[in-house]
C-alpha cells in the first residue's frame, strides 16, 4: 500500500461517515483530524494548538480541497498533500477564514459540518472511531514510532542521575524524541514524593521572576518519566521508572502488582468487546492485585489510541468498540477490494507511587504486539505476579 492508497482509504472512511449521516461535506481543521484524513499530513504551525493553520474539505463524493490562506497554500500542496489533491480554495491571509470561503464557494444551502463548530454541527466526537481505525501500513508505522519512542525513553533514563532536576529530565526526553523525528507533546516527570502525590506531574521549574530554585525537585531515590511521542499523526505513549537510590519494599511490590493490572487489561482487550467490557476487567483487576477497589477513581485508565493521544478513554459502560467492523465492510464496497483495520491501545493503570503504561497494536485477527518494548530494562516477573503464564511483557525499573 502506497501513500496514495492510504489517502483513498482515509477519505473513504469520511465519505461513509458523511453518507451515513446525510451530510454533504466536512471541514476539517483540527491537527489530529487533518492527519487522520490524509494518512499523516501536518497542518500545524503552532505545535500546542488543537486547531491547525489551514483546513481540509472532504465532500460526500470524495472531492478533497485544501482550504486556507495564501501563506500556507504552496507548502501544504507541495510538501504535505503532494500528489494527493490539487484542489484548493484559498484566500489572502488578512481577508477571510476557512469556513467563510467554503460558504462563499459552495453557497449556504449545502449540509456541511465541521470538527470545530465553524460550519454546521461540531462532529469531532463522532470521528473517534475513524481515528482509531488503522490500516496495515499504519500498524507498521506504529511499530516504527514505538521503537523510536522506546529508544528515546531508554536514552533519557540512561542520563538520569542522583540529583538531576525534573526539568533536566524533561528536556532530555523532548530532545531524544525530536532527534528521532518525533514531537513530544506530553513530557511528565515526577521524582520521589511527587510520584505519590500527583498523577499528571508537570516537571517543576524555577519561576521567571523568582531566583529561588528550591522548588525545582531533584531526584533522590526514583523518578517517573511519562512521554507521548507523535509522528505522522500517530501517538505512542509509555511510562518508565528509574531507581537511583533506595525505595521501599512497598513501592517495589506495588509496581509489580500494577504491572499485573496492566497485563490483565491487555489480555482482555479483544475484538468483539467494548471499552466498557474491558473496564469491568480493570475494576476487578485492581482488587485482584491487592489495590483498593476504587483506586481507578484517582486517574483515567487510558484506552484506544491512534490519531489522538486517546481516541476514546475507557470508562464504565463505554460502548466504543475495541475493534469496529462496520467501516471495514463499507470501505471495501467503495474501493472494490477487501480492506481490514486494526487498532492501538495505551492503557495506564496507576496507584500511589506507581504506574504502568505501554502502547500495543491489535491486528484484525486479534493478535497483539507491544510496540514500546524497552529490552535494555529488566522485565517484571509477571508469571510470579499473576500465578500463571502470560504473553504480556512489562519492563521493570531502570537502575544505574
């Protein structure tokens, strides 16, 4: 499958969605949806915004238009959408906006929708299933991105020493990711007591107008490093720990047990189930592994990923399918050949002072493959934790 074939499949997914809902077209402006619709193209300039610098219009007939200002048009058409589409609806940067020129071009009688609410209904949430569906070539991309992310994480952990600051570790993680061509939109670092206190710990920094650096935490005994790596629209997430001093037996034991929870979740993420079905396993697994029954209240547990950090998070009663089958059948009809989709998942169970997180891909036949393996780290003895054999592998804490 080449780049153009992938593009046709992604557009076909949107055409099916439009036909199913009786819409004439969709204006796509969000960075994640632009990547999803094009098979990995970029429309961002400012890296920390949900909305890109230009948009894409996809009609129910399969026409695809660049929609944006004259600043971005040439580069996007030549470097991002090269040979994918040459249709363009542009405007001078100071005159209009994407939704205004679309209305001028097509008129106001069309039933258009958008992923930001600028035209018609905001349908961003409706696109979650499509963002989770991955072709074989995208699953291969995931394996490559996962390897890059794992290498970046391992390189970062090797540089962590006693006394290192959290912001230094964060900078190293971002550097190692960028060096490998990945953006790192999430870099969470916590050391020692902050691991127990916070589930989303931004690295501590010295304030610009404050010369006192005492608030900058330094690693004394152990550190948690959390990273999300983004390349061609696909997101890989993983969490690892490094021990540089003494940690309690309670933390060591809790770490093994939370990895056991993660293993049970992965084993039960199977085609034919919903994320709600898997979440029942999550709730039971915390109790089974010796954690408080309501420990899952303290942090989201992750879920499906793909063209977003989480295309859908697991929660009680969630009907989101582990692996959708509707779109595969419909895309196959449109393209006249069999098209199958897999998916990707990043669960992240956590408890006081510990967390487990990897990204794995799920093939159409149900086969699973962890893409964030870190072989330079020791493995947790999951057979001892679970009391039986498992195919799941979880990394233990790194050590000097």
